């Protein structure tokens, strides 16, 4: 691959996200937030005792 090809790729306009990609991002963020809240709740009600 030549140097000019890399420059063309870097300077190219970004492609818009597909609808399924937007859904996957939303589901991933939502699931992460929900699991974080569950972890905080479990830690609050069942604290780790060393």
C-alpha cells in the first residue's frame, strides 16, 4: 500500500452509521448502564466483608 492511499483514507469523509449499528450502540450502552446499576445495588445490599 502506498503512502498516498493512506492519506486518501484518512482524509475521506466519514460514512454515516447504519441503522443496525446505531441500535447495537444503543443496546450496548443501555446494557452497560443497567449492569452497572445492578452491580452498585448488589454491592450496597451485600457488601464484601474481608
